[in-house]
C-alpha cells in the first residue's frame, strides 16, 4: 500500500512536466507553428533533436537538404542537447544578409576558433576582426590579375607539363588503374606550396604514387580530426581527450607538430637566403611567393606560418575535389565530354604559348565546372556565429550566440532555385548565348544563389586562380586522355572540412 502511494505521488509530481511538454511535442509534429517560421527536425523538450540527429548522422547532408526543401523559406532551426542552436539556410536572401548586409554581426566566432585553433592558429581562415583584415589585404594583393597570368605561365604550365601529363602518360602505357583523386590532390598540394611558400614539395611523382607522403598525411590527419571535432555530438568529449592527450587528440597534436616543422624549415631557409642576398648587396629577392614577401617585410615567424597553413588548406583539396567530381560526372554523361572536346578543338592556342588567353574562351568547360560544383561543392557548408540578436530577411529570429550556417550543397538541390531538374548534371543551364555552335556567354547566377565560393567581404580570394587552374588541368587531360572509372558504384560524397570522394576515384587512362 505504501509503495502504491509513493508511486502515485511520484507520478503526480511528474505530471506538470509531462503536461508542459505535450504541447511542444504536438507543435513540432502537427502544429501550425512549424510553418510559421522555421521548420526543422522533430525535437523534444530537453534533448531537442538529438534522436533524429543520431539516426541521420551518416546522411546529414541529405537529411538537412530534405528538411530545407520542406521548409517554406528554405531555412531550418536545429537544437539538440550538447550543441548550440543552429540555423541552417539555403535561402539566397538570408545568405546575402549574413555574408554581406550584416557581415559584422556574423563572424566565424569563438566556437569555430576553438575547434580549429590548434591547427590553424591565427591564420586567415580562423580569425575575425583586425587580424583577419590584415591578412585578407595581403592575400588579395598577392592574387591579383597580373600575378594570375604569371602563375599560369610559370607555375601551372610547368607542373602540368613536367609532372601531371607524364604521370597520366605512364598510367596510359602501364594500363593499371590509378586513383585520380589522389593524383589531383598531390598535384594541387604541390601547386599551392609553390604559390604560397615558393617551395616545391614534389608530392606528385609517378614512381611514388603508391608511396606515402608523410606531409600530406599530416595535413589529412589534422583536417579530418578537426572536422570530426566540429561534428561531434558533444564537444566536451574531444576537450577531455585533448586534455589527456589521448587517441585522436594525440594524433592531432603529432600531425600539427609535423606541419609546423615543415613550414618552419622552409621559411627559415628562405629567411637565411634573403639575409645573405642582402649582405651581398643584391637588392632584389625576386621570388614572387607570399612567404618571401612576408619575410622580406619582416613579419613575425608565427604569423607567417599560420598564414601559410591557412593558404595551403584553402588551396589544396578544394580544386582537386571539384575536378574529381567533374571527371566522374563526365564519365556518366559522355555527350557533355564530347561537347567539351569539340570546344577544345575549335579554340586553339593563339600567340600566347601558355594558353592563358585561350582559357577565357573555354566557356563550355567553365559551365561544366560550375555545374559540377553546384552538385558537389568543395565546401559543402560553412558556419558563422551571431554576435547579437538579429532577424534574417525571411523572418527567422537569430539569438546572440546562434550558429548560422549557409549550405551550398543544399542550395544546389533546391527546386525553388534550380527547377525540377535540379538533381541532373546539365551544364547548359549556365549557357546564356550560343553563336555558330560555340558558347559566347554564360549566365551569372550571383554569389548568393551559387554560394560555393562564399560571398561578400570574405568571399574566396582564390576563386579566379581556382578557375584558371581547373580549366587548364581539365583541358590538358581531356585533350590527350580518355578516362574510364573502374568502380561502377555510385561514389560517396564526404564533406569534411573540404569534401572528397570516399575511397578515391580509381580510373583507367588511355590515350585519345
Ligand atoms: C574550387 C576551388 C575553391 C573553392 C570552392 C573555394 C571556396 C572557398 C570558400 C567557401 C571559402 C570560405 C570559407 C570560410 O570562410 O570558412 C574560401 C575561403 C578562402 N579561400 Fe577558397 N576556394 C577554392 C580554392 C581556393 C584556392 C585555389 C585558394 C588559394 C590558394 C583559396 C584561398 C582561400 C582563402 C585564403 C580563403 C579565406 C578567405 C577569408 O577568410 O577572407 N581558395 N574558399
Ligand atoms: C545588424 O545587426 C545588428 C546587431 O549587431 C542589429 O542591431 C541590426 O538591426 C542588424 N541589421 C542591419 C540591417 O544592419
Ligand atoms: C600583384 O601581385 C604581385 C605578387 O604576386 C605583386 O608583386 C604586385 O605588386 C601586385 N600588383 C598590384 C597592382 O597589386
């Protein structure tokens, strides 16, 4: 009898809590409130959407995309136990507001710096305010139109002719499968090191395609573990592991150590050379990489290192991921590749031997690259953190401290933005003018709808360089080689810090 009373009384004491939570449950499942402002996953009091988050953890991209499609203004609100409130948007008006109109209210923020700080330090990727502004100016100045031409003529042409094409050639002769993604990643790493550090690590060599490249692995390890930190359901877990120097956190610390050593060695060697140059009375040190400029200007060692690491991270996996997905899509759509071959034949190099001028004429090729990045954006999502309360143009209320994420992957898949055929690879959607069978002009969808390079004051400063590089490389390969995937499966898009194809892209290469 006593126990029964205890049971009832304890039930009664829970009743108010239960009653309180029922309206919330109903509201999320059926209520009109859901359509009023933000849609989102089914959430419960206290734990939020932790359960659905867990169920969908292996398909977050498509889960978010589905919810965004269902939301009236393509914006959702996600709250779950152990993580901050997150607003995810695929609405171009919101994107413009966050990235440009009220830019200062949406910095990267401390939560981001926390996750990447060990790896990126004070590099441009990971800082806000004055620190960011300073580096931004340096980088933008460095990647101007004049230096772009020099980049194509000196660095790109050289790397393609001396490394990439010979490797492809031996793959064609040898007849064995190569991982095109790995090949392009090594190539992109060499390029970005030459541009930023003025140093060629020569990671792409045919003889050692199977050999490990410790420095590449260190970069991979560091970015993987940092990305997992960001995706962890509970942030406390990695912080404890870091404190105990255990497991992944220990591996991260070791990888960062290797990366620091790599950059420091190159920079101090450069410093030594520049000093001896000065002593000999030679006025100019005429290397044009950014590190040389920073050393010459007497900038702090740690600052140089952090800038370099950010630049390498920015320029390395992005272009290689974009090109890997393009080659995959071309293998599924032969008519698009045939069209590309036609354009390449029709537009030959003029007087300039490097082909820099020709690149501008290759518009179908550019349409293909854009279309491929629409579906598989190298940076699938990107987050800011609100400084103060605010309201997005669609009426979504933002609280100070909220994470606000714009989502290029989902944006590329919104019917409201791209129409019924949004899942299809159709480069023609980028073409606005055709003259005698040749593409004369492309559409410009603007950076808020096509947000793969971000937009506003923090838009990717490497965009033009990236396009030049991708066009040059894809054209050089397509003109000479045919590429056939060995694995017929549908590849899997993995969005870590930058996206890539799970298990690589094994192909057979043959001469055209
Ligand atoms: C297809 C290739 C590329 C894509 C899709 C891309 C995309 C992006 C995106 C989305 C951001 C914003 C990231 C953020 O704020 O968290 C960014 C920033 C940046 N990108 Fe790129 N990028 C590409 C290639 C490159 C290349 C080749 C370089 C130069 C080596 C580069 C240099 C940078 C830098 C320095 C930033 C930081 C800018 C800032 O915070 O002010 N990117 N890029
Ligand atoms: C921008 O953000 C601030 C908060 O930092 C807010 O007070 C203001 O209303 C916002 N709107 C515009 C249009 O700047
Ligand atoms: C362009 O960049 C190069 C270095 O890449 C620099 O030496 C030159 O001064 C810059 N020119 C302009 C006009 O900014």
